[in-house]
């Protein structure tokens, strides 16, 4: 499928999806929103499979991998530090900060566990 025709199909799908979502919000039915989003995802997946163009070369893929790893590390470190600081402030007398601190720490733990699962998956899939 040509790139221009594919872009036109995606734009049309987005417009139709936005109209259906706005219409269902106006009617007050959330089931129609869920059905429209699932249908839109299915059609997007079908359009993606028909796209035969080259996505990226190895250099772009390597840059994206390194960027994702650095982003993950930076986010986990930052969220952990902010969570620990909020817990320390809560212990110093600022009430109500422990919930936010624990939430940030649990988010960091969940992200690290998710990273471990994906690392194990890709090591098994590609060897290593």
C-alpha cells in the first residue's frame, strides 16, 4: 500500500473515531467508546500489516534502544529519589507525604520488575 494512501486511511480512521467517541459521550454510553477504540485498534493493526515500507535501519534502531535504556534508568532513579525525599519529609513532620512517596517507590519497583521480565523474554527470544 502506498504511503500517501495509508496516511489518508489513518487520518480518516482518526476522524471517524473522534466523531464516534464524541457522539457516544454526548449519548452517555461508555460501551460505544470502548467498542470504537477496539475497532480502531484492529483496523490500525490491519493497516500496519499492509504497510510494506522500510521502517528504520540498524543505526536508528540502536539509537532507539539506547535512548529507551537511558530513559528508563533516569526515570527510575529520579522517581526513587523523589519518593525517598518525600518519605524523609513525612518523617520530619510534613504530614501527608508518605502516600505520595510510597506511590512513587511502588511505581519504580513495578517498572524495574517489568524491565526484568522483558529482559528475560528477549534474552530467551534472541539468545544471550
